[in-house]
């Protein structure tokens, strides 16, 4: 397992050279690219890309924490001006689009197109991971290239597909992946992943459960759409009939992360320490907001000291967009005095990269139960989500926490059950998969009191990202009109 990353660095040189073609949506066969690579060498490369986009500095999780009022900037840095200004231009976090198409989906597509029934498990994993990434693209941008994308040079300028149509197709794709896993179990000589599967180590039942959990995320996100309830109910019934169930553990990636150059977990490498043990600039620059600290403290939340470091002088946050750091007290917001990212988030160079928390899965089940789509008890799922969040961070006292008579904490105390679920999901993915909480905020408006940055010139935060500058150059004839990033919501929020 520890040798996978060493092998992978060589493979990255071979497998990624083809990404320098005219369009990053084009996966032409490059003369420097091997014609045939075994799937056990492709899969860890693809997973590493997935982990990197989720966890790295200025990755998906980073954006969610900035937009959703969790992270701010300590004194002495000019690190997050674009985030505080909500300066959503075609270059703002464009790696979410570019890396997904140019690196991540390209590698998973290489698994999907393998010929032969013996590769069924790898093909199924590819379908599942592509579905996860395509949903994030839709949730971030709306209409995106889908049906004509990734055609190995057959179409370097793919059309943009309707976002809701893509959503429906992703559910079908996940269903197909589950069926493929079932069928492959009967194939003589079928390959079963091992150490190369840095997610489930070849446990294909868990891959089925993950596929169902991705369906759950897709279905819940559009559960308030008019005219969609019958379809959603049919899909939940199909999941129940299939029988594999949902994930009850965090879905993580670890392909052999270690305290070695180019082999550290991407979150630790970006937000924690470099290989020498020196804190990174991003670590020193990033701290809590007073908003999130006040909420955690006022609700007696046992996750506080794990989500954010507690300085010797006590917890201290910085308002997003603060410019006058020296007023009223000089140097009060320097890194040593503010609440930086905590040890429950930054665990070490070999920590797993999380791509779907058990907490989120339980909160999605709680919402589905609340709305009558599944038979689970909504309160049980809600409290299980809180417990899963405490467990991931290493906190104790989950049951004491949710037993309190505090709205959005105790189930009985929460007159608005949906608000309680979304607020606790926001806390449950904070620092881990925080982009999901931005999507939920755009859909529900919860948490309803997240403050705007002091530097904002708009009355509300962005609801989508702008199409990247790379598409303006490479695929301008198909590129839709840029939507207003502050008012034009994704289809499931309208």
C-alpha cells in the first residue's frame, strides 16, 4: 500500500501528458501515453486526483468553508481577498471545472472504456465516481458538458447539457453501476480491486452502498421541486428493493499517504504542515469566524476544540473581510491568538481524504424521512448524523449535546425540523466537505443567519460559480451565456 504513491508518481507523468491537448475535455491518445494500462494502476491515480480537488488549498472544501462563514483570515495576511469580495470571475476557483474534466473524469473514463467483462468492477467504480463528480459540477455551475464530454478526441468541443437532465441520467448511471457489480460477481476471472482501491479495498458491496448514498444526495437535493415527488419516491422505492442499503461510515480515500515529499494527505499538506513539520502559510492565515465560534460555544458543542484550535488566551475569531486588524487592540488577531483549523480536521500527514461523510448521509436520510420518502425515523437519523460528526472529529458527548432544549440542536426543541437538519449538516461537513453546505444553503436558506463578508458589495453571497476562462477559449461556441452568479440559482433551488 505504501508503495502505491511511488508508483503513482511515475504513472502521473505517463497518464497525464495527454491532458496538454487543445481542449482539456478532449482525451486524445497521446504518443507518450501508454495504449494500455492495467486498471489497478489507473484507479489510484484517479482517486488521488479526487482527493486533491476535495481537500487541497483552494479546493472544494476550502470554498465551502469560506462561503459558509466558517473560515476567515488572521492578521498579517492578504490571503482571501477574492473570497471576501465574492469576486466570482471566470478565474475564481476554476480548478473545480478544469481539474474535474482535464484530470479526474479523464482517468475514470479510462476505466469505464476497458473492454472485457472481467473489468466490470472497475467499470462500475468508474461510473460511481464520475456520477459523484458530475453532480458537483452541476451543483456548482448548472448546465455542463455531459453527453458529449470525454469522447477521446471524437468531440473536443462538447455541447452543454441541461442540468436537471444530467441529474436524472446520473441516477440511471448509478443504477447501472450497481447492476454491473452484481453481474460481475458471476463472471469467471473477473478482477476484484485490492490495495489499488484506496476507498473500500475491493469491497464491492460497499461500492453499491456508496452508489445508493450518492443517489440519496441527488434525490434529496431536488426534493422540493414541483412535480418531482413521484419520480423521487419511485427512485427511493427502487433503492429499497435493491437491498444493499446506504453507507453508515465515512467514505474516504487513502492510497498510502505519509510524511514524505509529494505523498502527504492533500489537506494536511495544504493546511497543516510541510514534510519538514513547518506550518504552512495557509495554516497560519486561516482561522475561525466569531460567528461559528459563538454558535459552537452558545450550544455547548463538544466539537468546538476539535474544529478549531483553542489558543492559550481562549477562542477568538476574525470577521470575514476585516481590514483594520489593529483596532481597537494592536496585533490581537495574529495566528497565535486566533482559533486556527483544529486537530479534528488536521489529523496528520497520513490521514484519510474524506469524500462523503457518514454525518451527511444520515442527515440526507433524515430529510428524506422527514418528507415521507423513506420509512426511517427522522429523529433517529438526525441524531445518528450528529453522533457520526462527533465520532469523526474524536469528540465525546454527542448524546448530551443533542439532548439539550436548544433549537437546531435538540430534535424536540426544533420547531423547524428541516432547519435543524441543514444546520447540523453544515456543522457535520465543516472543514471536511463544506461545499455541500453551500449547496444546501442555496437550496434552503439555512443556516439563515450566516453573516456576509464586510467587503461584500452585494446583498447576498454567490449561488453559483462562473464558467471558467478555459472554456471561453476552448469551447466558446457551446458555452452558455454566463448567468448572474448572485441571483441565477441552480435548478433545484428555484
